C-alpha cells in the first residue's frame, strides 16, 4: 500500500485517496461516553448544553465584555451571545471609537459598559462585567489578559493563547494571583463531531489509535499590512492561526502529549506577501508507542480535516473545524449530530464554570501546552531536526 508522504504536502486529493485505501477495517463495539464539562449535560450528544441558573451561582446571566471588535467578535461571538443561556454581551472594549455607536445600538450596550484600551482598567469597578473575552491579535493577548485579571475579571482568551511560552505563563500566573478563571477559546471542545472524536480516540472505542492525519488551510486574502502576516503580532503564519486546530485535533484524539516533532516549511511561492511568516508548513507529531500524526497548514490552500485510524476502525471529519457544517463518518457509518452554536456553548460552559466554581475543560494550561508544541514545530522546521517535547 502506498504510504502518504508529506513531501508533496498540499496534494489533498492524493491524501484522501491514500486515506481511503488505508482506512478499511471493520469497527467493533461502540459506546457513547459523556465528556467532562461544567455543564451537567450527560444525556447524549444531541442535547444542547446550557443552564439558566447555577446551583451554587448567583442565578443570573454573567456579563461578558468583548475586547477587540474585529471579524471574530463581530461575526461570531456577538451573535453567539444572543443565543447563550448563562451569559450575555454586557460590554465592549475597543481601540476604535468609530465602532462604538454601531455596537451600542445593535446590542443595547449602555455607555457605562464601553471602554477604550486606555480606560479598560476601570472595568474593575463595573459589576455588570464578570468576564472579559480577549479577541485581539495574538501577541497582544498577554497584555489584555493580565489587565483583565488585575481588574478581577474572569478571562476567555482567543487562540493561540500567546506567541511565547513566557507570555502564557505570565497570563496563567496573573489569573491565579487574582483568583480568576482563565480559559482559551477552543470552541471545538463543545462541538459534537469533535467531541465524538475525543471519545473514539481517548476511550479507544475502535481499539488503540494507529495514526492521525490533519490539515487546516485556507487561501488568505488580507492586505499585506494585516497583523496575520506579521511575525511580531501573529507569532507566525497559518500554523499559529489555523494549524493550531490540527494540533488540538491530534491532542484530543490522543489525550496525551507527543514525545517528538519533525517539521518542514513549504515553498514560499509569494515571498513578497509572506515576508515574515511562513506560507505553509507540514509537521509530524510522534507519540509513545509509535503513533504518528501527519499534519499540514497553509495560507494558500483549502482544507480542514481530521482523520484517525485505530486498530478496529476509522473516523474522519471533513470539514472538521468550521463554525458550521461539520461532517463526520466512521467505519460504522455517518455521524448524525445536530448543528450547534459552538461559541454559544463554549461561553455558556465557561460562565457555568465561573458560577459554580468548577475548572474549565479548556484552561490556560492547555493553551500553554499548545503554544509549546507550536514553537517546537517552528524549531523543528527551522533546524531540520527532530525536537523533543
Ligand atoms: P481581526 O483582524 O478581524 O480583528 C482584530 C481586532 O483587534 C480588531 O478589532 C483590531 O482593531 C484589534 N486590534 C487591537 N490592536 C491591534 C493592532 N495593534 N493591530 C491590529 N489589530 C488590533 O482579527 P480576528 O479574526 O477577529 O482575530 C482576533 C483573534 O481571534 C486572534 O487571536 C485570532 O486567532 C482569534 N480568532 C479565533 C477564531 C476561532 O475560531 N476561535 C476565529 C477567528 C479569529
């Protein structure tokens, strides 16, 4: 059987063909196991999570302030906050005064809950705001997470958590010192198809995992001066931005850390555009026992899948990481899960953790773990050497 090779990492059709040849065995017993979450939803994958009042909490919706009103806040998080049960959009923090009126009107936000980056620290005196959600370019996460923690607000920070391990640690420390919770915006932990992969892999439903393949790529179309193309603000290119979903997918399939990484930068066909960040990268994550995860991420391709092969069966999600329309199949047939609002579930779960003083399943420590892996991948690509984790 022909083995998939990442020497031509962006030939997705070949990848799919190889995979369909590879994945063919029959599946054994399948058990539906619930996943840990602050929400008490243990009754099955089709059920929406969410509670209207915490048993030990204040029995009210917690107020979230979105910090950084870019595309993700505007297109996903604010709309999701119209569907949440445990929290609501209470405030905004922005460096763009021209955005304020539109947001205030659209979401009925009072003046007293609107902050600039300069006035942000005063949020400590505002009882309407329980949680600050940091949605700025990656390298700025640290500053705002630390300031939010110092204002005694719980924090959600977008992925990747930061661009250095030191920044991640400082964010975790600040939240601990100020006795507030910190979670990372890992929305797919609240998405049923991805939750199923966690079960299939970690609970060895089809026996031990043998191999994983993952890709997350898109054709980027931003201005050359956009922060996503700046090493300083983004910390890297597609790997930092979307390749992190492959890392996440691999990690929640395996439920344990890799032992070593190898990696290779792809060719820069547009060096004038991708001046300081990679255009594409492929990498392998090696686990104890010989399991290998083959991954790729590019700003010049379209792909978004997570495949796993176990001893007695296989699964594939494609698309695996999108906001909606995720599709999945196993060696036993098609997955049949309802579409959920991932961000609403994610924020409801965190609000519930805060209200009930429970740990989040996507904590700062997970963000730090992933940044460590991201940086090891860059080191492996730069040095062309296997990097231990
Ligand atoms: P964006 O470019 O659309 O918005 C960035 C926001 O940060 C803007 O409001 C901008 O004004 C503000 N900002 C503050 N200081 C800035 C500076 N010095 N330079 C540029 N912008 C500055 O980006 P986005 O897509 O909303 O991404 C924001 C964060 O959210 C990133 O960390 C990204 O990785 C993350 N994100 C996560 C998901 C997800 O699915 N979880 C999806 C998209 C983005």
